[in-house]
């Protein structure tokens, strides 16, 4: 197995990439698989993200989400895969996963961890734009906690939409730009509780649901579901909620 296929390729200089954001996460690459480290919030959020992905994709395709490998045979792309926190469990659910990231350090960590786990995952150090230019398409395209870190969200989302095959789906997770999200995701998470390093997020880059929907118009993606994700500090778990004020996820289908 080649753990980090394409990891030596240098991504093209394209408009959606924010070099400062790439450098920020590259500097934290070694911490990806530490459940108590800098990416602890993602480790805590991961079970909810996985259930949302599995259940929505299975409902769309008429599959049993409780089957042992409910995503069997589906070609799935994780854009901005980081260290592979979603790629590995989705591979175990049967998907043929490709994980891409603009930071080569992330791809190296992801590939090494997958090799140790004996998992075949196609990791590449490329951009979404590179895959779109090559004419690639996928049954499921993930864009999880990424769009708030790019320089041109409209262009980036258009590219992500182009990568979804007809009848395929796209799943987006991001943060809303509200006073509540500033209080919880910036002040609370980065300064008070210190769950994340200071400067991880730029509140001005958060997208309101209406803005996200506007970016998706004309891309061929139709939103079928939009739900909030809320954290309960009493039990340390995340749950789906109707409150979209902070974290929210979108499921859209390519017509």
C-alpha cells in the first residue's frame, strides 16, 4: 500500500486557497490523532458527523444505515481531510475513500496512521480544483469544517459541487456568523476553555445558512436537509438540533 498517494505533488495556486490557513493547520499536523490535544473538539464531534453522513447518504440511496458496511462501494471524497479523522471510519463503513488536503504535513500524518491501521485510503496532496480540472467525480463529497477557512467560499463551493456525480450528494459542515457563534466558538472555545488554539477561526469568515444556500444556487446541488449541531457540556456529547446559530450541517443532492 502507498499510504499518501500524491503527497509529493504541490497544489496549484488557485483562488480558494488561503496560504495562512494552510500553514496554520500544517503546524498542528502531528496533533491530529491525539484525542486530548488541539483537535479534541473534532474528536468529540466525529461520532455525530459520521452518523449524519451515514444516515443521510443511506436515506438518499435507499440503503440500510445499520448494515455492517452501509457505504459499500461508494466513491467518497473528503476535502480538507486533515489527519484522516473521517476517512478512516468511513473506509470501515465500506466507502472507497479519497482524502485530499492542501497541507502536505496533514497528508503525511493521515497516510502513516492509515498504514498502521491496515486501511487502504487514497490520500493526495492536491486541491479540489485539481480534481475538478481532471474531470473526477464522486458519489459523496464531504466539505466538513473547511469552507470557513478558504479565501473564496463561493468559488470553492462551486468546485466542490462539480466533483459530485449526478445523483450523488454533498455534505457541508460549517459555522454560522452570529453573535452566539462569536461568543461560543471564538471567545468560549479559543480564549476561555482553550479547546482550540487562539486564532483557529476568523468569525468574519463564518457563513450564514442563507449565504451558503446562495453560493450553491446554480451549481446543480439542491439542499435536502439542514440541521444544527449542539454541544452538551454536562455529558460532553454533540447532538443534532434545530438551532443553526453556531455549528450546522447541510445535505445536498446533485441533480
